[in-house]
């Protein structure tokens, strides 16, 4: 875990992701992208964990959704 991620978790900015694994974060991102009101949370998890397009596609995200996030993904 990087210094910035540790610092933000320690400050309590992302309280609910303190014990979130990478796999759980990917599944939560996919679930949030399917709902319009959860997209901001999905964007923050993508940047926090540095998720890649390949990871999201393997977990079941649609190709169109992943391509629309091309600027956020590595």
C-alpha cells in the first residue's frame, strides 16, 4: 500500500474502504457503474486502487463502460 493511500485511510477520508481488498473494490466499482448514483464512488475507487481496464473487463464490466472510463484507467 502506498504512502498516500495509507495517509488517506488513516485520516478517515475513505472510512468504508479501510478493509477493502482489491478484488472487493473491483466488484464494488462494477456494481456502482451499473447505477447512475454510484458513479462518483466508482471513480474514486478506480483512482484509489489504480485499477486497469483488463481487471474490470475480467470481472464482468461491459466493454463500452470500460472504454468510457479510458481517461481514468491505467
